[in-house]
C-alpha cells in the first residue's frame, strides 16, 4: 500500500497543487520557506490530523486536501472495508472551513474524522523532530524491540498476565470485604435463628387468633352455657318439661288425623334435639376450664410473631420467603472462604504459566536485542559512523507487569575508547538522524505501514555521510514507499521521483509551485543545490551524482 496521489488547495503558500507519487523513493527539494514542510502537514491532514487556522491562504474558502492510497488493504477491519467499499484504492477527501466545520469522505462516503484516523493509523509513518524525541525516550525502546517479537509469544504473556491480575484483584476485593461479610454473617445467623425458633406458619395465624379469643372469654362462655343448661333442664320451669308436656298432649290426639300426627312428631323431634343440646352444654362446661397458662402462652406467641413481622417489615405470609432469602445470603457468605481458596489455587496455576510465558518472551527479547545491536552497529558503519557501537541494554526484574518486568534501553558509543552510554545523551542532530535511519532500515521488514516519510532526516550531515544516507533511503524504498524532504543534493539524486518547490509572487501574495522534475530539470536543480547557482562545474557534478535518470 502506498500514497499514489495528493491534491492540496488553499493551504498557506500552496494555492493549488496536485502530486503523483511513485512506489519507490520520492524526494522534495526547494529553497528555505518554499513550503516543503507544508507537504508533510498536508499528508497529516489527509490522515486525520487537526488543522491550524493559520494555514488558511484565503479565509473565505475552505482548505481542501485529497489523498489516494493504492494497494492491498486486506489487513483492514472487514467492517470498514464493507462500509466504504474498499477494493484496491482508498480516496480520502477533507474540506476544512475557518469556522471549524469539517467534511470528510472516504471513497465518496461521508465519515466522522475519528473513523478516518482509525482507518489510516498504519498508512504512513512520519519521521521528524517529534519522532527524534520518541527515539531518545528510553521508555519507547522496548516498543522497537517488541515489534520484532512473534505476536503469539507476546499475546501468550499479556493474556496470561491479565488473567493473573484479574484473579489477584478478585482475591483482594473478596479479602478486603471479608470483615464486613463476617459481620453480616453473624447478623444473618441471628435473624435465621430467631425465625426458625419461632416456627412462623401463616396457616396457624387464624386458629391462633380464634383460640386466644375463646380463652379470653371463657367465663362468659361457661356462664352462657350454664344458664342455657338450667333453662333446658334445671329451672322450675324449663324447656325440657314444657316440651315433654306438649308431647304428651299432642300424642293423645295424634290418632285422630295425619296433621295431628305430623305436629306430634315434630315436637318429639324437638324434644330429642333439646336433650342433645343440654347434654352438649353439660359436656362443654365440664371440658372448658380456664387455663391461664395456655392463654398467656398463646398471647406471648402472638405478640412474638407480630413483633418479628414489624421488625422486618414483613407480613406473616411473607416470613417463610424472607427466611429462605436469608438462608441463601448466608450460604453465599459461607462460600467466601471456599471461593478464596479456589481463586488462590487457580492463581497459583496461572502464575506458573505466567513464569513460563515471561521466560519465553524475555528470552526472545534478549536474542533480538543481541541481533539488533549487531545489525544496527553495521548499518551505522555504512552511514559513516565507523567507530559506532550500538547495544541494547537489557534489564530483567523479578516483578511481573505489562512489560514482563523487562526494560530495554538503546546505548551507543560513536568514538573509540568510550563505553556505550544512553542514546538520550547524543547531542548531534546528524548522529540522531543516522541512528533513526538505521532503526528504520532494521525494522522496515516488520513495519505495518506502507509509506515512510522523512522530514529533513539528513540534518547535520554532509559529504560521504550524506551519500550513505541517500543509499540507505534508496535501500529502504525497495520494500516501502519513502517520501523525503531534503536539502542535500546526493540524497535528492537518489530519488525515483523528484519534486521541487519554488516560491513565486502572484497578485501581491507569495505562492508555492511544486513541479515534478524531468531529467534535465533535475540536473539544474541539483547543480544549484551543490553550488548555490547553476555553473558548468556544478552541472557536471550534478550529472555525475545523478548518473542515468
């Protein structure tokens, strides 16, 4: 995948520019202030960077940029491929207005800026001053090393590490809450014991109320039964005697007709019933004596049930369900200790896997560090740092973290007799640029990006070193598209396509023109870069540098 086309309009000194790129090495040259860095900024905008308002050439018009990326996009997420109908080409267009309005389209389909950033995050690797700072930060050095480590090895460690940390967190949370859990356990046990001992039964409630009501009125019941029994049998004038006399009188006339016989039978039936009622009253009177202890016991139970219902804000019908819920909570708490033991056992098993994964990962890192040290040392020698020694200083700790307890820092010595020291101590911009170029070459095979962009990577170098830098850029461009902003003729001469920026005055305003140079034009531009002007000598030198173009 590479950037095949770039169009820029109304962008600072650039009025309207269209550029066709090649797959190989693309170089940009031009006088100071011509806008070479604006090309870098325009590419950044295509990739989704924010735009500074100072870049508007005409504030009444939008800044328009368009980039076309060509190649194999099979590595993109399938949802983005489907959404934007991606085949072998991606066309990105952005319009940005001074008021902040931003319009983005991908293959003609409108898209949020964030989607554009996600889509293009691995399209172009831009190296400039910011990337110098990244290189000098030791925290980033392990990232370089890990880019060469097998993904499965890295994934095995980080997956196992996350499992181990998750178990550690779970155990910590459970352990920290165990004191509260124990207090809750005691409270639950007390509640359950209280309810179990009381043996609350909703079906008991109505019979309990009836029994209390009856025992509370036992005297009235006995008095009523006694009075009734007396009126039935024992008073001077009682119901039994009266019914007996009536039965005799009617029985004497029963033979005189059916109606007399019927009424006599009814009276006899009443006589039998009243005898039964009297016997029942007598039996009940004998049976029910006032038992104050039973009454007090029943009242106490009723009050205890009411007290519990009020205490837990439950009706008597809800108490059995509430008791079941309490039991489940208690069971859950009682499982805490068992759960901790289970998690500890699982954590120990995972920890053994983690130690193995760490050993494999860090072993791989050490091997890569040795190979990388040798490779970059050789590349630096090719870049005229003949006495350079590049090493990766590795330190492995016993701790376990997201870096597997491993630190790596780049060390370098560029002078004979000096031990390698931290790369961050390098003060020479030319040396830093060459180290970065060496790293780019060493890692070019594994970079996911299709395009490498160098913004004046040749700062601080000249002569043979400059030629070697040009050769390295050319070498890298065999595998990746390379775009270089340069001021060195020997670097510019290595380009497969040469763009030159020229400032012109147009309608009282400076305007930059970008031209893709022909062979003859390249000779003149490079001759001018050599001597500051085109002379016979500089033309001859330019022809020698260019060779066949």
